[in-house]
């Protein structure tokens, strides 16, 4: 880990002291121009989007009336422990907001301003909580990354602990469970988990935003110990890096909110007709649409993904999902087209498209000869493969189907029972 130059806090991290009814605490402020790029887009581009695009997918976030990121407070904490509990508190609370800077009389926002409230010792916690409440009083929405599980419950616990000195009222009420809160981790996982595996913020910065932090950063797991050392020694050498880490987390949330808001805005998707996300993420977005009953959008996304995704495993999954989507709507002919395109364009031994075509021919076309052909073809493909471990039970199931179809074909029509075949 890189070592920083030793020194007192005021020399290493520019800031000011603020005093309120809870005492005194330290606040460091940094303003980023809206034109400053953070990843592929400038920070100000988020102001043209709306948090309410997530309301259909995350009703628990209470975003129905959240129409403007101008009224959003981006919040991140640094704490004395990685878990919860009465012994853990937030020694730093960073909040980023859009505002006219440095003069409120400018009217429209000119910067994204990050304020980091810091307690130089545990005795300054009350002052931090009161200062935070006063700031949040002007905002209607919090934006976090994993704040639903960690940051906000922790802050609510700290306000409850200090209720006699910093009651949960006014701006601090914005942290309550029933207030609008966009936790970016949840849509990020939905969109990127399959492609990236890890949806840690630092990984999303690298893989989605194309960012790389400087050597000033510090791993999050070290931060509690660094704060303990600072309180014990007064040496702020490593705390400078903690301020950097917290500030980067907050500003990166703006860029992630921009990417996710565009991806989940189905209106923009319908109007432009262009994929709003990376080609490999279209399948994830299609599943989101399907889960929320937006069938037309889901179908469009699946088909557009198939136009661009080339990896065989991902294409097979797309064909399977699109085929099932059409099958549920009883669009049999279109589903059959999808299954045929699947088996002719994706190498492998997956018997699914053959088996689905066999069912279609038997149940809907009453073409037993074609149904037998597709079933036999599936068996031939499986038996000729070096391994078919990914399809347990497929061979016995297909053998059963083939035998039943052959019996049906050999049975004279006059001898049939007249009952419909079971859909096996």
C-alpha cells in the first residue's frame, strides 16, 4: 500500500470547521464542473434523465414522484466497521448534490458539489449528524450504492442513538425507510451481473465506465483500521486517501446513475430503436422487461441481442428465452422459426430446439413423421457428441418420445382410442 506524507488533517485535506448545536466537525468540499467527463459522459448529462424510470422495476424504492436528479443527494459513508451493530458508526458521511457554485444566485446548477462531513474524534458525531440533517433538508431523494442494506440503516441507527441531541427530523427524515431512495447496486446487478460476475463499485468503474483510480485510493477493508490509527495518533497521512476514496465513490455514482437511467428508460428505447446498452447486456434487459410484463419490449430486446451477440452459449440462451416467450403467447409458427434458426446457427449438442420442434409438429401440426424426424435427430446429435453431461436425462426422455411416436405412426387410425396424446 502506498504511504502518504505525514501531517495534520488541515494540511492534507482542505476543509473548514463547522459549528452547530452538536459541537464542531470538519467538512471538506470539492466542486466538479458539470462539463467534466466521468466515464463516457459529462456529469451534467444526468440532469436530463429521471429517477422515476426505475419505479416499475423497484417499487420499494418509492420513486414514483422522483422526476429530477437535481433534487437528489448522492450519499456514501465510511465507517468504523464493515458490519452493523451498535458499536459501528459513520466517521465520514459524503454527500454530493447538483447546485450553482459558488453563488446560489446563479440559479441553474453549474457543478456537482461533494461535501464530506468528518468527525476527528467520536465526540464530534453529534455535530456531523446535525450538519448532515441540515444539508439533506433541501433534497427529496437519496442515491446510494448498497445503501439500502448498509449506509442508510447505519445512519438511522446513529440518529436513534443520538436522538436526544440530533433528533431524526427535518432533513434527516430523508433517510427514513419510507422516503425515496435509489440504490444503484440493484439495477447494476440486474443489468451487469451475468457479464461481469462482480458488481462491486470499483469493478463497475473499470468495466462499465472505463475509469481507473489513482494510487491515492485505498482498499475499503482497510479504512476502519486507518481511522482508528488516525484517532490514536493524530497523523492524517492515510486519512487523505480515505477522503479520496469516499469522494470517488460519490462522483462515480453519478456516472453509474446516468448509464443505468438510460438503460432502464423504456420510452427512450422505444423512440430511438437503438440498443441503450452494450450488446451483451441486452439479454439482461430483456429479462427485466419480461419479468415486469413488458412483453413487446422483451421480444425486441431479445431479437436485437441475437443480431449482435456471437458467443454460442449466450446465443443459445437468447434463442431459448425468445422461443419460450413466443411459446407462452401461442405464437407457434414464429417460435418454430426461432428453434430452427437456433439449431442451424449455434454449434453444440443441446437437444432443446429439436425437442421443441418435435412437440410443435406433433401437437400443433399433427405431423408425426416430422415429429419423429426431429426427435431422432436430437438423439443422433447427443449420441455422436463426445460429452452430453450438460443435459442429464435427455437421452432417456428422447428415447421414450421416439418410441411413443413410432407406436402412434404404426397404429392404424381406426384402432386409435381417439384421446389426445399427452404433451410429453
